[in-house]
C-alpha cells in the first residue's frame, strides 16, 4: 500500500475553526462557548455556531453574550451532518474542530490538539478523551461497525466481557484509555480535522440526519489513505444527549436516551452504503434480539415483564418502519426526520 502524501497546509486566516451545532441547548451552549473562549490564547480561532431551529432563545443569547461568534441560523432542524456542512462552507481555519454544544474543553485541550496535528502530518482527524462531569470515562475511540460486534452489544456480551478483544471490539473497552492509538473512528462530540482533507474526501453525507455521519466520514478518510487517532491528553467534558432529550413526541431507547428510529435509519443507511446486503442482516439481527428478549421475559416472573414486552414491541416496530422509510437503507427520508 502506498503511503499518503504529507499534507501541506496553505495560508489560512485562522489556526482553528470551531464548529458548534446547537438545538435547544441554551445553557450548555453558553458553557461550551465560554470554554472555547478560555482556550483561544495564542491561537487564531474562528467560532461558528449553527443553530438548528432552536425555540429556547439560543440564537439571541449567542448574539448578545458572544458577539464575536459567527452565528448561522436555520428555520428547521437540519440534523447534525447538514448543519455542520453549512459551517464547513465558511470555515477558514487550518484545522476544523467539531464540538458538541454540551461538550466543554478542558484547560489546554485546544492547544494540545493543534500541537499534535502539527507534529503528525499523516493524521487527518483525531479525537479526545471524553469524560462526564465526574471524570467518568466515555467511549472515545471506536472500531467500524459490523453486524457481529452489533450482536455482541445487543446480547449484552460486550458489557459482560469488556476486557475481551472480541466482545469489546466496537468500543475498544479492552484498551487502556490513557494510551494514544490509531483507531477507526472517534465520536463527533469532539474531533479535530485538517481542512484540506475535507476538501479531498468531501463533507458529511447529509443523508445521515443523526448518528453514523462521523463513522461514514472517518471511513472515507481512511479509504483515502489517511490516519484517525485518539489522543487522551486532549480532554473534553461531555454531557451527551441533551438535544435529543428536548425533542418531544419521540420514542427513546433505554440505553442512553437515543432516538431509536433515527439510530435505526442511520444504521441501515450506513450498512447499505458501505456493505450492501449487510443492511438486511442488521435488520434481522435487531428483530431477532427483540424476539428473544420478549420470549425470555415471558417465562420470567418479573414485575417489569409488561414494560419489557412493550419496549421490545416498540423496538421491533421502529426497525420495520425504518426499513420501510429508507427502502432498506437505499434512501434517506426527507429532513427533518
């Protein structure tokens, strides 16, 4: 395999363009922007906030309290991918940093991220060590999805045997989170990207409304011959799930308040795009696990049996709808999802 050419950066008016997409996260967004402001010393930083149709006064807060921030507003929720793409089109930094509105830079994190990228010309995109407010570890460096690793997660084997390189493959739970590593992809809560690489491989695929968009981008980056790295000395506090929590009328999964149908749609789109017929396997894996879980709870005298039955029925229905709505992962439903 030929080695990718070393990327030489042209002149840019900014060292870093920080892109924050927000939907009804006014209080967290304020804290996020304050953390960026503290990290701007000795760096030329452009801050871009894309408001995804908030109704909580977020745009007004940004204009009033952070006049140096470039605000881009949308009348509707464009989703994570399309909203970031709006900012990519006007970003002028040598590097682009994606930062969730509910993620906060720890002291020195932005400077360290830039320094690492300067010293690692083959690295196109890198991620940070994500932590809760209590410094608890969050999955920060992952391997590309596969139906087998999906099965380990859905069956609970990944959680039961986190130190196994087989069962813990997807989240790399077997690895030392304190050691840097080359990985397949990193979560979009924080990542630093060379702008030239985005010009080369393209922006986010807007067909992914939420979930899997960063996986798809990292796969395209690696296919182009570049590297993805996890650097634990870049530390970011991440709350997680706030925008999703504040969208009413949707059914959430029991694991992390994910919007179930969005996850399933994106899963099918991803598998169809990169693995063809594996989308069919992903569908039937989800349905099979729902069926087995329902059967298991039926034979157990548990107070939560009815609730588990309803949850499994909802999961199965969501997958069938997602399959129909995406035509088996071939099309993305019109935005907003």
